[in-house]
C-alpha cells in the first residue's frame, strides 16, 4: 500500500478533506474588495487568491489593496457561520481517516485556515479519529505554507521523523510545504485548480481510497 512505510499521515484540510463550494469564494472575496474600494477583474483572480500561496502579492497586484487591511476585513466576513452552508467533507475523507486509524497510523491535520473555520470543517468528518490539528499562522513561530515550521512542529509533537511522515494535499503550496520539511507528499487531484509540481509527489491520486491499494 502507498501508506505502508509511514507512521504519521498528515492532511491538508481545504480541498483535501473538506470542500467549499466555488460560489462562496465568488461571494466573500468580492464583498471584501468592495468594502475596501478595491477592484477585481474576473473570477480567475479570485481562484488565484483562493488556491495559490503568494496571497499578499495577489491582493496587492490584482485587487489594488493593502494586504493587512484586506485580511482584517476578510476575517470578519469569513466566519464559520457564513461558510458552513457551503462546506462539506469529501465522501472519501471520513472512511479513509477511520481506516488509517485501524492500521495504527498517527494522524494530523495541518491547515492554513483559522481555527474557527478549521473546527467547523473538521466537524463534518463526523468524529473520524485523528491525533492533532494545527491552524498555521496563529503565532510568529509557526508560519503559513509553504514555510515548513508547522509540519516540523507537529512531527516533534508526535515524536516522529520526516522519513516516517507523509503529507497529503491538493495544492502547490502543500507540495512545497512537504518538500521544505523533508517529507514525502501525495497529491490528491480534486479537479479544482491546476497543479504543476507533480515531480514533488511520490504519487497522484483521485480518491483517498487509493491510499490502501
């Protein structure tokens, strides 16, 4: 199986275990931009903001706004209550996590989502068991992806080595996050956005059930 050599399986959350319907980002991002008097050309730039890692530059170059000001407003609008009706767990997420636990794996979830969003999305996994969860960016020491600090922190917390760890995600920033931490990466293709770092992945799968093949 793909997971045989790993003791610790770590997951990204958004786009990997949980899905947020596109209409939500097409609503919440323009609402933030409009409130601040910025501008936006089309949905392509919203997708770039949602999926790419260099979001501050996208905010500056594509929305004509100061990132610090943008994030302050965005976080007020992007509440768990507003996102909840648009969010769901992928059908393969809960069964995969439960099966990994049956195999005795240590499981973590590491996400760039703030804690209130992460908690809401994880609740949609219906109590699937995991060991720990981390929302990045909550301290100066644990920086956002693709900086590796969060994954290194979790490995130390779980007392596992990089060669015992596998990170599973859907985006380029996830691939870079794993690489920067010296960890193997599996790309889960959810058909939401382009992924062109397949050389970073030990495998590409279209369902988490493929982990057990």
